[in-house]
């Protein structure tokens, strides 16, 4: 966030606080999932290792989020140097400071979905031979450095982490995910964080490389630390997880777009409005922020 963005966020954060809610912002680096056409001239997309995503994406020439429907191949990312990793740690600290200035109550470090930090965590995308690659202890080093650095800005109990050990989004999935993410969860559990946000659900697809890391197993590894799960849950499946004590909360994202009154619908057993996938990344209100509340009738 630049200072102008901080200024823009301040009234939004204030409005959320006036409704009696807390507000956490997610800090996110796209890594190899980005495209250089969005970057200033002379800049490259980066990753722990020069391994490209299989497939295609939208470049800026085709319009943000593919307004023209034309895709371009993903690019080969540049391998980050040690000095560049150091600089990125400082960038996370700067963003944490901007978030605090804007008034956010906490931050979440996005380490899932095939973005930069997830690329470091997974053996399929991290082929480094230095202190950031090889063993699980080395592959999580970048993330733990960031966590230790941003807790100089926010207390650790105001910092969360997102992981996605089962997903295939952005061409992810490694043969050792079950074992390594079990270890990562234990390490994160020692950080006294606000929460761990795990996309344990398989709604984005499953890599089928070993068994999925389910929320009950994650709970055993994470202990009594605050744990949030998500990705494809229904009201009933969420209630089962909470009743079993396997998570402290279940997160819903996509259903809120088409159901702005989602808690009301859950509480009153009302049907959910269908998603309109074509408008999820729209810059317009239609199909994104104009779904009506339920009228209360069945």
C-alpha cells in the first residue's frame, strides 16, 4: 500500500469500526502468478526458483482480469537473490506499517494458493540449494522471517497466516505436502499468532499427491491455538467441524457475494442465491455488490 492508498482506506476502516467490527488486511505477493506487463519497465516476476506455471493468464494489454477474454502464457519467473529476499522482508514490514496507519486491527500473511510464500513452502516450486530451499526447515524460513519482522509492528496476537496444503490453484501440489505442511503447522503454532487460516477444503481442486491434510489432523498438529478453516464449506459441514472442536471458526467467502445476508439465511434455513462466476472480478456493481437480501419468504 502506498500512502495514497492508506488515505483511501482510512474512512473504510473507520466505517467498519463504527459497525462494531474488527478489520484485518491480507498482505499478499503474487510471485510467479503475476505477469510482467503489469510491472514497471525493467522489472520481472519473481519466485524462489525459475519454474513457470503451466497455463495462461491475462496480461495488462488484454485488460485487467481479461476484459477481452484473451490470455497469454505464464512467464518464467526470475529466481530471487538473497539480497532481494532481504528487501522483500522489509517490504512486508513497510506494508504492515501502512496497514497500522490506515487503522487495520491486524494483518494476515498470505502463504497459500500458489503465490510467492507458498512457492517457497512447496518442494515442487522451490528447488533452491541455499538456506531457503531443500529441507522443510529451510523452505519455511522466508515465512518465519516475515512473521518475526512484522511482529515488531503488530503484536503477534494481531497477525495471522493463510496456508493451502491441499490445493492445485496456480499449478501447485507436491508429493511431500502432507508431511511438510504438518511440520509447518507445528512451527506456526509456536508463534502465538492471532490465528491460522487453512484452506483445507477441496473446492478449488485437490492435487492427489498423498492424502489431504484434513482439519481434524490440522487441529492435532496446531494444538489449542486459534484455527480457522475454509474453502467449500456449507452451513451444515461447518457446524459439524465446530461441534467437533476441530476449528474455532469457519470462513465463508464466495457465498457472501451472492448472499450479503448470509448469516441471516443460515440462521433461518433460507435458500442461498446462486453465484454469478462471470462477475467475481468485475469492476462494476452488477453481479458483485448488488445482490439483494432475502425477503424472508421460502
